[in-house]
């Protein structure tokens, strides 16, 4: 599956959060003001559809969009690509990196160990 740009990923987060909706609905979810132009959001949505991330259904002269891929699946694909690209395909290397960068605490690591043990 083709990776998303930051703009596409932001819009996909809105689609996953809302579940389904029209371009105007997703446009309103952008924080702050001014909101991006309707045509910009519509263009990004079409790109998401072309990449296989959303499905559309025509109602009159407007489309309703729904996620085609679950957020967990995207996370899994994205993380696998990140681990492969930056951590020599080693999740251990990734965790070590975050521990060294002080992004993970001992408590966090103990929680990860607990989750791994419960999985068995």
C-alpha cells in the first residue's frame, strides 16, 4: 500500500475518527481558522480514494467517504516500514533507540514486558 503524505494522513485520521462523512464534514474537523479550502480537502480525499484508503458513494452530486482500511492495519504497515527503514528491521533496535532518547521510562518498559508475557 502506498504511504500517505502528512496532509493525507491528517485527513485519514479524521475519516477514522468520524467513520464516514462528506468533504464538508471532514473540512470542519480541521483545527483553527481559517479552514483549508473545500477544493483542497476534496482533492486530498480523491487521492486517498485512488490510493485505496477510502471508498466513496455518490449521493446526488456529492460523495460520502468511508475508510477502506482500518486504522490498526495502517499503523501496522507504517510501523513495519519505519522499523525496516530506520532500525534494520529490528523492533529491539527501535525500542532501544527510544529508551536511549529517554522517550521510554522503566515503567513503560515493564508494561511492554507485561504485555508480551500475557500474549503467550
